[in-house]
C-alpha cells in the first residue's frame, strides 16, 4: 500500500477518450511508477460500467471541464477521434495541463497548427503518439544513419502494409470529417514520422491515392524529393492480403552500402567497414535487442511513449515527439493529399 506522500509525489494523469487506445493508455499510466491515474473521461456514459468492472479506482466523468475542475490533474492523455483533439486540447490547456495527444496530431493542418501555437503560448509539455520513436529497432536504425555507417544516403524505399479493409466500413475511422482521411493519416502517418525523424522534411511530394473500398483512401504512393537531391518512395495500404499485423519496411541506399529496417531486424550491407561494423552483411535481430519495457501492452513502444511523456512533465523537458514534430508530419500528410488531388507536385513551402 502506497503512502499518501508517495501518491502526492506522482504525476496526476487523466485519460480522455476510452476507445481502444484510451483503454491501453489507462492501463499503462497505472503501471508507470512516476504517475497515477487521476481520472478518466468519455462522452459515452455507459463506459462508467467498464471503469468499475475493470477495477479502476479513478473516477469516471462524461464532462471534461467538470473533471478538470474537480480532479485538477497535472497532465492529460487525449485519446479521442482526431477531430476532437483540438477542442479537447483547448480545454486542457485552459487549465495549464501538460498534454499528450494520440496521433495524428489533428484531423486537419489548420487544427494541428492551432494546437502547436496554443502549447507554445501556454509553455506546457506536449507530446504526440508516434510510437515508432520508442521501438528499439527504429532507434537503432536512426543511430546507424546518424553515425554515417552507410555513408551519405541518396535514395530510400519505404512501405507500411496491413490487412484490414476489403469492404465499405463504418465508424469515425472511415469518416474524413472526424479522422482527417484514410490509410495515409491513420496508418501511414507512423511511417511518415519515421521518415521525418531520419531525413527531415522533403522539399516536394508527388502522390497518388486509391479508393477501391472506402470513401477515404485505402492505398497511397508518394515520391519525396529532398533539398540535397535525395529521393524516397512511400507506399501504404490497409487493403493488402497477408498482413495480419502491420508490417513496416525501409531500405536506405547510401554511398557506403544499404540499411534495411523492418519489424524483425536491421540489416546492413557495407562496401567497407565503418564505425565498428564490418564489410558485407550484419543483421541485428529484434529478439537480440535489450528490452526497455517494464510492461508491454498493445504494442512495443507504448509503455516507453507514456513513460517518456510522464518524465518530461516531471522534469519540464521536451518529450521524444512534440506537437511541433506532429505538425511536421501533418505537413507531409497534407502535401500527399494536395498532390493526389491536383495530380501534380506539391512543395512543402506551400504547406505551412
């Protein structure tokens, strides 16, 4: 049993939105030693029954303002449909809370821009839920590229596939007014974050999207060109058979070899030894990477993502992925949509 002093020393965190991700984050907040679940909120009042049945001691609210007034949490995790991120963030920022928002940052570029401006004005810790930033293999690949192991990158190919949509679907996820779009913003944004983290923003985008099943796009392909002349391709689909779990792949070509990253390993092929890695092939398997999680639920990286946010709040430092980073990804998403609509190249300078 924890003493009252220890409880008071923990970051009081509220979770807003009890869909799949909200439920996962609720459990994770309970597992982080530096935090405690102070309250949960959802507009669906029937979920109060779930909260009781799950054994959660935190109070349930269907009114966010009432929760913020009565509970006075230190921070909030927003796990609502993307269209609600801005209005809920505005409520939280009015009370000076630190705020984590599940990806994408918002359903539109304008809403995302507004969130970044508000967070800067309030000077609060803010984070976006791009969990690839916390996955061990993704961190390793980032370090290898930053160290120049494969030399200067000049080209990459990337893809993200899953088997989900083969007929018309219902729900907010497939309603552009609530989600912002389809596979690009809701699935491909994870890969877009990784490309941004590794290579920065491209200078221009040429993209095409497809609608074989849905009102929102089910497939997308884009060509990115960077200021230094590097090019990269991005291909995403949630309508590809054979991918029970989402599968990500990135192949980077550099002037000293190649780097291949996927769900299972990072593989190098070097023309000459570099930074302690030998010439020819080296494979670093996920199973051989040291675990950094005390607890894993939902997916690798989610615990670390929440812990990173909690620790940033307590220290007053920037988390791994800020709203500014989320906005950069939002610019890439918007450039893809604009290019597909116009059937022409779009520069990132016109998407701000």
